[in-house]
C-alpha cells in the first residue's frame, strides 16, 4: 500500500487575492514624485517582501522540502537498482571492446603482411623483367621497369572484419582533448574566472585594479520585511 502525505492547504493569510492586490498596487507605480509617495512605496515594498518571505517559507516547509526528500529517496532507490546493472554492463562492454580492438589489431597486421608479400612479389617480378630486358640489350627498358616499380604506390589490401555483427551494437571512436600546458592554450579558448574576479572586486572595491577589467558600484535595495 502506498502512503501519501497529507499536504495542508495554503493558509488564508497567504491567499492569492491578497497577494494579487499587493502586486497590482505595485504594478501601478510608475515613479516616485514626493517624499510621502516614497514612504508609501517603501511600505508597500516591505509588505510585499514580507508576503513573499511567508509564501516561500510555507511552500518550502509544507511542499518543496517534503517533495525533495521523497524525490531523493526515490532516486536513491532507483540508483541502487541500476548500479549492479551498470557494473555488469560496463564489464561486458569492456570485454567486447577489448576483443574488438584485438581483432582489429590482428586484421591490420594481416593486411600489412599481405601487402608486404605483394610488394616483394612485385619487386621480384620487376627485377626479373628488368634482367630479361637487360639481357636482350634493352638497358633503357630495364631502367624504366625498375623506376616504375620504385614509384608504384603500395599495394592496397583490405581484409574484412571478422568481429560478428550484433543487432543494436556498434563501436565508434570519440576524440577528446586534454590540456597539457595551459600557458600555450590560445587566448580565444580561455574563459575569465568571474567568481574569483567578483571576490577581488568585493574585497578591494574602488581599489580593484585588475588589467582588462573595471569595477562599478551598483545600488541594491535592502529592506527588512
């Protein structure tokens, strides 16, 4: 049996009508034109801030945090079930990949050996033909045969892959990059550390003199609810 938590209703002091009323009043404010209006706007801001704080606290306490705790529990249960499967899949993938790589190495070696055998046979055939031409007095023809043999491209040998095809399974290569010397990385690939820059700016304020940067004062309204 599944137990479902009972979530209380939003309290009356946080009803949508009251919040909407404050938001409408705030949205009608275009500009402050007097000290009295300044005080009224500031008081309205304080009231809306207080309402926002209460709203967030109630939702966090009664809905968000319980839901988050339940979500974490469910995710943990899910992952506990997935973990042994992932480990088994990883072992099988490693084993089949190792086989793939070894068979590919053997295939390329077979291609190399076969190509080398063909090349040697071609050289032997060219040498025999050149000797025959030279023996018949055609020295130029013999030289041409030897030059052609030297300039001939290496023989292309393709041996099909022997790894069996399994439905749904494929092996692809992926290129990754690692930084081995950060000092040599071109500037266009460097990203400023905004967190560190912000910490220095807040600490030194107007005295912050980092090359390539400038500091500005930005007013922020702070009002207790």
